[in-house]
């Protein structure tokens, strides 16, 4: 009960007025330095009926290709939803059908095999249980579906990774429950229902070393869990 009260107070203060309110402004430096182009790169393969998880304020919206026939945007955080709605309304005249759904990545209100493409940008660092999020991603993907991701991850340099471990408690509060030290690469490669086909190690432009490590990639739904043992990522 105490933790719930603290969470509500956090959301009503820092979460509402600082994190959500300043999110676009905070990321503007990185977007202009090249992060926006990396979003575009991630989205090049997007096609068909597409869902984006943890859409935030909609920073990926300008970069969806014409091959996307329908776009469903999900976001669980109320203060982000307000800002996202404004951007969705601005796109209302676009020929593509766009829908906004308030839902967390771990509980998607859609039927199995509903989407050709699932997109997630910097969400596996914030969800409470990455395994549950990946389970939902594979559940809603069609058999030939694809999962496109851009994630900031645990730095492969052990010294910087230790720095991430040290600053994690403070970063968790500043970054609205972000875990900058999560071993997301290992989580993705070991998840039995996905086959990682493309994985590029990169850096968030202009970011400090403890948050600069980033990956861009594509995974497909495995035919069956056993198949991944013979299709291990060689990226």
C-alpha cells in the first residue's frame, strides 16, 4: 500500500510535470544528432497491419513507410497519452488508418496473430517483466510476422556496465522506471519464440557513455520453440 502511494505521488509530480512534460525537449538533442535517422532505419521493413508498443509521445510516427496499411499505437502511461493524442490528431488527415489504445506491452487487448509487424522503441528497459512483453509480442504476431526493435542496452564494455549498475537506482527514478543496465541483447537472443535475424550494435548519438549503448534489429516469430536452437543469431 505504501509503495502504491509513493508511485501515485511520483506519477502526479515528476511523472506528470517533468518526465512526460519535458520528454520531447529532453530527447531533442539526441534526435537532432541522429537518433531520428536511426528510428527511420529501424522502421524501413515495417509493413501491413502494424502495432507500436510504448509509443510515448510519438517520436517514431513521421518515419513509418507507406507499406504500413494500418497503425495501432499503444501507450500505458496517462501523461504520455495526452501528448500522443495531439500528434495522432495531427495525422488524422493521413490516408493511413491510425488508432490509439491505452495498454501496457505486457497486456495487449488483441487477438492472437493480429499483426504483420510489431514495433518497440526503448521499451524493454522500462517494462516490469521483459519476458512477459516478449510473450505478448510473439502472441499478437502473425506466423510470418516481424518484430522491429530499437533498444538502449547494457554496455558491452565491462567498465561502463559497472558504471550503469552504480547509477541504476538514481536513473530508475529520473528515467521513469528505466533500467539502463538490463542485458536486453541476451534476453532477445535466448527467447525461445523469436529468431533474431538482424542485430546491429550502435550508439545513441550525443548520449553519455552510461546510456549510449543501443541496438537496432529485426526478429521473426519462430515456427516452434525448438526451431530457435538451430537458428541461433550469428549477428
